[in-house]
């Protein structure tokens, strides 16, 4: 199986597995140090949008906001990579399928999603929304984050039965870098709350959207449909919602929840996503194993295709990752000295005794000798110029006075004649 792959920094990216309005989603592998590898999902902005500064700012904002939400029911954002003038969002890989694809498979079989499974899935959605609504910024203050684009396309259920919310691309939040117009419609028209049409958005708008998704899962069809955008917006504003009983799926406990959350007045809805999750799960949610089995049964072919792609990526060679040298000059000098010492030690040891072959395979198979490891030391920084040598101190002049020679003895004549008339020579004249 051939899988077109591209290297993005330390990531290996496959071809797209899904394409949306502004971005495509790819499978990928993180190639970390010492052979560490991890499967990831990579969100790549489409070429028509990647050169737009406003679109790039939105993608950066999405990563920044999503990184502030750490919860089991929210897809985690791991990294942002800029490569060849493109931006890539590195996301947690979820082995599962989006809710819109799962519901489409159910409708193809002329059926409806199991009641308990739907409750469990929407309960997870609401838990993730509650975590997003309660998220705080680096300053510890609430971000006042509102998703604004919740739909079955942005809900993924994994093979273990855990639901996750994704895509905070058009979320509204305090301090967002890429400002949005308050009166601009954000999100898919079929899932807007009535107040959003007028440019008013709050966390209870997300609850209304979650109610629309709940209704569609139980009813087996879309709630708001229209022949045009104007017709669709008119139906959203009127907010006429058929009861489950009128569709042959009567369920008083769930109908009571729908009546409250799909009210046109935001103040009459649940006060928080957590409160709605508790009311919904009290109606009887399926266990994670049951939800996981439902996902595996509906998405078996898609999951098998992705597994084959990941298998190819897994066998791809791991590119070496360059490690930049330390910035500290003193540390760099120490490291260079240590590396040089290690190289010298290896050279001496190698010259003294060649290494014996090491058996890497069982007996009878090829044994490979260990090759010497050549370590290239990083270049040493240029030595600082030596300070000028101090001028030598002047040598002191010592004057030594020679002793005056003794006076020459009177040796002319060298003798004297004493009183007896005897000639006696002078001793000092005999030397």
C-alpha cells in the first residue's frame, strides 16, 4: 500500500483523511528523540486560505484557546508547526469516527441510534463543553469561551466509547488575538441558536446547539432545513421543534430536557452544560463498552483503512533529529572538551585492541561487528584575543666599587743593610 507522506519538522504526515471548508485533516507520526514515536492528527489549512493573514491568525487562536482546555472530552492540541510558509495544527489522534458519519450510517440502514448510546455521547459532549466554558487564561481569569460551532461534524466518538469535542476555530473568548465582529454569524446555520442570528452569544447558545444535536440523534433526521439561507434562518428564529412523540419516538424524560434546552429564551435553558449533562445522564446512559462496540460496528471499514495508513507510516524510517548546541559559551566549551576527550579515548582504545564482533542474532545467523562510533565535536568558539603583555620592568643598575690596590712596596732597592753591616732582603719584595 502506497501512502504519500511528507515530512513536517519532526512529523511525518500522510495524505488527507478528511477535508472541511478551511482545512484538511491528516494522519501523522511524531518522530521524537531516542526512537520515541507517537500517532497524531494534523490539521492543515487549505492552500486557498493559508496565505490569508486573517485565516492564519484564526488557526493560531484555535490552538491557543484549545490548549487552555484540558479534559477527557476535548481533543487535545499538542503543537503548532510552521513549515514552508504553512501552518499545521498537531492534535491528539482519536481512533474513532465523527458523529455525522455515524448518524449517516444509521440513516443508511433506515434506523435510529440507540437511546442509551445517544445519551452517553451527548453527556460526554456536555462535559467537554462545560470544561471549555470554565477554562481560564494564563492570568487566572475566565476566558468566557463559547464554541459557537458545535455540530455532529465536530464531535468524535472513539472505539473505547469516549466522546470528544473538537474545532474551536470560530470560538469566542476574552482576549482573543484575532478579533471577530460581534454581529457576524459564526457556525453552521442549521445549528445556530436564535439569539446568534442577532449577534448575541453566550454559553447557553452552545447548550441550544447541543439540544439540536440531541434531537437529531433521537429523531433520525435534521431539525432545521430550508430551501435557502433566508428560509433556514427564518426557521431557526421561529424555533418550531416537533416533539419526539409526533415522530413516533415518544420519550417523556428526554422530551422534557429538549423542551428546556431548545427554548427561544436563553434564560429558560439550563444554567450550565454540567447541569444539563447530569439531567441527561439520569435518563439512563450506556456504558463506554457499549458505545465503543456501536462505533466499531458502524465504522469498521474506515478504521481498517486508517490502520493500514498508520502501519505504513510506522514502517517509515525515522529521520535524524538535529540537536542545537547549548547557547552558553562556557557550557559549549565544556561539552566540546568532553566530546574531544571521548573521541580521544575511543581512538586510543581502538588502536590498542580492535573490538571483537558482537553476536546480534541467534547462532547460525549473520553476526555483525560493532562499528566504531565517530563523534563530531561541535566547533569551538574563537578564543578571545590575549591581553597585551605588560612592559618589562627596567633592570636596576648595581654599581660595584673595586677595592683600591695596596700601594706597591718600596723595593728599590729590595734590601736593607742593618747596623752590623748584613744585607737583609725585604720580604714583600721576594713575592
